[in-house]
C-alpha cells in the first residue's frame, strides 16, 4: 500500500504527494481559490483570460522568454478553470522538478500581467466562447449546469460575451493578483520526487506569500426547470440533470454504480434502450458531476426534432426504472468499468495528482487507491437498490437547443 505524503505550511498551504517508484516522471497540480464562482459579479470569463495571461510573462521573463524556459524543460502544462478553482498543472521529467517549481512560483506570485498582453488573452477567451456554436453538445451542458446549480456555482467558466467584452486590464489584473490565498491552496504531486526536498523548496518559494483571496457570494436558488433555446437546424440537443448526493456522501459508490448501469458501456441501459432498440438518437450518455456541496447526474442526448419528445420520455423512464431492479451482470459490468478507470488513474502521474487534490478538496482527505478498489468490490445490488429507492430520480432540470421544444 502506498503512503501519502502530507505537509502543511505555516501559512496554511497544504502539500500532498504520492510517490511512484516505477516511473521517471513527475506531475503536480496547484488548486488556486479563483474559480468561476469566486469571481466578482460582472466578471464571468475573467478566469479564462487569467489562465492565458499568467503565462505571458512572469518574474524577469517576458512572454517569449517564459515560454522558452517552460519548453526547454519539456513541461506538458495546462491551466483550467472550474467552479471553485483555477488549476495549474504540469508533467515533466523528474530531474527538472526544482527548476519547474521555481518557474511556477513566478507565474503564480509574480506574473507580469503586461497591459499589452491582456487583449490577446481576452480575444482567445472570446474565440473559445464563440467556438461553442460549433459544439452544441458542450453548449447544451454548460447551459444545463448554469440552470441546475445555484448561483454563483453554475456560472460558466468559459464566460459570457458581454462580461468578457466589458473586462478591463486593470480589473482583471487585480483579480489575478488575488488568486494565491495560501490558506486555501492545495498542491499535489505524484511520481518520482524527494518529498523533503520538495517541502523545503516550496517553503522558500511560497511560505511568505499571502493574499486576500476571492470568496463566493451566498448561493441563491437554481434556475428554471426547463429552458429552450430556439435555433434552426436538423438536430435537437437535450440536457437533463437530477440531484445526487455529493462526493462526501456515504452513498458515493452506489451513485457511481447507478451511473455506470445507465451509461457505462455499449451494454448500458441508455445506449441499449434509447439508441439501439428504438433508434431515437445518435448519441446518449450520463455522468456524475460533483462540486463540494452540490452534485447531480447529468445526461446528454442528441436527436432529430420529430424524435425529441420520445427521446426525453424514454431517457427519464430509464432513470426512474433503476429503482425497480439491477441485475448481477449489470453490477459486474459496473465494477469492471470503475476498476478500469481506477487502474488508468493509478498508472498516470497526472491523473493521480489531480485525483489527490480533488479528493482533499471534496472530502477533506485523500482516498488510497486500495480503499477505492475495496469499496468497488463491496458493492452489491441490495445496497444499490436501497439507495435508489430512498433517493428516487424524480426532479429534473432540462435544457434543449434546437428547432423544437418539448413538454416536460
């Protein structure tokens, strides 16, 4: 069994790690408290701008020099935004870890945020937002999450055109300089590393840093139960979402099993009943989406206008019929699918680093991979059905985009 490394700095920053002896790489993950829900009102999309702007010069390196330094170390890097966090991650050869951490300290604590680099970053964010018109599935789900989760937690990370257009370099820079609140920063690392050396270096780089940070406003009730966006075209895109227990719930594995029965494979109920038997849609699937305090099971289906009502009706029927019974074969397929995901995570330093930081934020602790495996093995049909009968899927938030609305 692997042992999790853990260290908390005096400023409150938490450092978590899991060493993998068999690899020669390392991945790390910063969770910074600057997600879409924490941004000031009227700044939806500022996080997307900041994700790019941070890498356009930091410390004594301008934009080109910083990119060359990162590329010279062979760093595979990513910046992304969720409801709660702005995430910065990197994967690299283990021997370059110390130099890479120093670069990321500059990016986080000493970004140049040059005014002449703001507009290119904003234009990229606007282009990504406009690109949703070519990806109606993603557009549907973004609108669904906005309606399902209470505000501000449903605010789209990708932003809104009017608020992105109104952003100024000065206001966005002020937000960017507030993203490092050490008492709420989670740093996770996985792969080949020396934990004592990492702690000492991180202490030098980050111990004295402090910022006021960003905080979400009080949550207000979710949006309307049904939203339709009228568009021309030959397709209707459907998004459905129903409440589910959060990741910290003791019923988490029952929820995971239920989702797998619905949508875990080509033998799943949604694929079989909606697509294969009835030919109602060209795509259908469900997944579990969790924030720290709110969670739900979301479902997407793409179909034609003449089949949209029946598609919705059959999808809802499959959700509601789960409580009537699950076969041992379905349970076994769920176990296999969940364990396959676990195996892939255990072999990827990047996935495991992300899983460690996510676990700590959502649960207040990190689950060992062996613990997760044991929970998956312990699932049984009686336990899953007891959960489903006590938590029936009856209330749904629904979004459609296309030429025809539905009756909910």
